[in-house]
């Protein structure tokens, strides 16, 4: 057996450092001018995929996540989980009084069609992240450490990746307590990486995960508000509290995280 090179042995670490370094530096540069940062911050979403493609080219690797046949279960989970999660957050916000429905923003048929179209378009945007996180890094780490440890590592890196963008956006849009919001959002991102991993592990296909990510981005901001732009959604209230990436989302994610860890053990091991 040929001895692995230093690059192959430490590929995951080198990849993570490269993505985080590029993301943090680019974000800082963009937000030197807040107006430019607000307009172009989304370009950092393509860094994980770009770096993954470079690493695959260097290592002569193939990735079949987009060609792997997805299962109905994985697709349904990718669609239903973010929908149920966000709607449950909205329901709890309404019942506890920490949020209330804005009657002027009740969705009609035209709004629903617009949401579906936005989700479909947004799939191509989230591919920039998912090709890197679940398409490249998660399978690589899973072969080395197993599903739970791999998900923990990806979750930590994914959370750190979001920190600079969230911080500078909260400052640029006037959202209060930027450091606290960064901490809460990072914790939510870490915890939601478990259902994301579960969605991927169900079939090894990236397509259900793309639906998951796109639906989450669109529905969460539509219903619970946009913490990135400080805009209220269908539910009005303190975005730091009621948002799916806020305190309420953190509490719900914490409740279900151990269920996913248990489920990881029941899924067939990934083929190396």
C-alpha cells in the first residue's frame, strides 16, 4: 500500500483552514465599505465549493454526490424538516407571546408561488456551500471518524465560517447585540448540522440537502424574519429571540440533537 502524503493525511484540516481564512479575509475586505459588504457578502457562499474543487483536482478525486440516486425518504426529509421546524418556531412564538403574526403579511397564492420559485433558484446558490460542507468535507471526515464525530467537526467549522458575515451584517443593519447574535447563530448552525448530515447520510446524495438548505433560507426569513438584513417576517418580534437562527431555534435544535445522534448509528456505514 502506498504511503499517504502529508496533504492526504491532513486534507480535512488544510481544507477547513483554507476556507475559513479566505472567508474571513474576504468578508473583512468587503465590509471596509458597509454598502459594498451588504451588496456582495453572498459571494463568500461559493468559497467552500471553490476550495473543494481545487482540492479534488489536486487529489485526483471524483465526487458523485450529485449523481448518486437519492431516496424518497431523504428528499421528503430535506423538504419537510425545515418547513416543520420554522412553523413550529412560529407557533411557539405566537403561543408564548414573544412574537405575533402581522396580518398585513399573510401569504396569498401569489406569495406562495414566489416562495417556491425563490427556493428553486436559491438551490444553485446554496450549492456553493453544500458542495464543500456535505459534498466534500463530511464524507472525508466520516470515513476517518464516523458520522457523529464528523458532524461535530463540520458543525464547528460551518459555525466559524458564518461568524464574520453575521457580525458585520448586524453592525451594518443596526441589529442590536452583534456579538451575542453571532454566538447564538453559531450555536444554531452547529446544531442544525446534525439534521443536515442525517439528510445526506440517508442516501449519499447532495440533492435533498440542497432542498433542505434552500427551503431553510427562504422559509425562515419569510416567516421568522431575516437576521442578516434586520427585516421582520410574517411573525413580528425580537429577531434575536424568535428567529430559527435565534434563541428559539437554538432551544428547538438542542432538543432534537440527540435523536439524530441515535439515528446515525442505525444508518448503514458509508462506502469508502
